[in-house]
């Protein structure tokens, strides 16, 4: 019982970390602290007294202390640190209680992922928000949340559907989870390259369905923020390509997840899940449109990130359910 509650709470905390991380990134506070894991050399708190600020700015020249940004960044780090500690507790507990019915492979994999996430968090600061690192950090956070959700479901052991229903739904749920994962990665690339408003109009982009785009520079993985791999300023056509690709991905995601919702609604015992999925997809699409139309207000941008995480959790739950029914086991 305690292990199950721990898994549930940790999954919920992972969701909170994702939302707070989105808020910190969108508030441009990701570099509120120039070092890692502390802030201006302090593991607890931030420099506030005059002598602390003077010392910090002497050690980190050119990086004046911005208390507001630093507090936001450290809040995210503290929450992420707590998440990491809880994953350690889960992994140790899983090793102590491991058996055929309680394998420890997933908790150990989660622990390895969290260690990698911490490394990416450090690189995000030391490499100054390099797009590939920031995007990988977002993907890692979403993956951690998905695996914790699966772990919590495994401990809850919800009722399995019939074999026929599971076999009918499984191709749809796998396809939906796969395309959503790709769309989340694209969304991370949009955010890490500050391309959310590269197409200012809807439904076209710069008045065209297929505008001028530079895909070669847009998706080069090793370049720095805002520049090409050769060091030249990143052309606007590259930002347009990133944004436009996310829009096309949104359309594909709508079709596949909408199709899954309709199939669920026509499958005995899944009407509620189908309606809920359809509403969530519609809300997420509306948030994406509103972000462009309203010029990316903070509340809507954070809500769009949270909506992606909620959709991810729903699809993980559906996949867990149908695989349990198709295999007769988790």
C-alpha cells in the first residue's frame, strides 16, 4: 500500500515538475542561476543581502543577480531534486520487494533516466540553453512522467478489458502514443528555438499554406541557439520551418487521436474514455490556436504544456489497459 501511494505521488510530482519547468522556461528564467546545482554558489536560497549579491557578482562577472528569476529557477530545481529522491526510494524499495509479480526493471530504468535528466539540467545551464539539450530535457521529463504513470498503474492493477476489445484497440493506442510523443518532441524544439510565433497568422503561415522554409538549418541538432552550425544568424525561414512542422504534426495528431477517440466510443466499456480523449484533444488544439492568436500569453503557453502531459498520461493509461487485456498481464 505504501509503495503504491509513493508511486502515485511521485507520478503526480513529475507532472508538477513539468508544469513548473514550462513556466520557468517561458518566463525566461532558465538561466536565472549561472551555476548548477546551486545558485551563485549557494545550495540553499539565493544571494539577497548586499554582501551576498556583491560576492556573487564578483564570482560570476557579467551575470548580475536577478532575484526573481533565480527564485523561479531554484523552485524548479528543488522540486526536481525531490522527484529524484523519491525515484531513488522507489528503486530501493523495488529491489527489496522484487519478485516475478513485482519486477524491479522499471524502477531501475527510472532511476537511470532521472540521473540522465539531472545531467541534462546541468548542461542546460552550462551550455546556455543549447536547443538540443533543452529539447532532450523536456523529452526526458515527459518520459519520466510516462514511466511513473505506468508504474503507478501497475501497482493499482485496474480491471482488464476483454481480449477482443484489447486486440481491436491496441494498434490505435500504440499509434496514438507514438505520434503524440513525436509531437511533444516537435513542441519542445519549437520552444527551445523560440519559434512559437514564427508564423503569426492562422491557418496560413505568412499568408501561404507552404511558406518559404529552411529545413536544413531548422533541424540541425548540434547548432547553438539562434545561429546556424556555421555561426551565422539563424534565418527566419528556419524558424518558420520549425513552427510549420509543429502545425502539420498537430494536424496528424488530431486525426490519429481523434480516430482513437471515435473507436473508443464505439467499443463496449470505453465510451467515457473516448469522450474524455476527444475533449482533451479539442482543448489542446484550441490552446495551440489561442497561443498564436493572443501572441503567446504565459498562462496559455503553460496550459498548452500541461495539456500535452495530460494527454500523454491518458494514452499511457489506455496502452496499459489494452496491453493488460491482450496479454493477460501487465
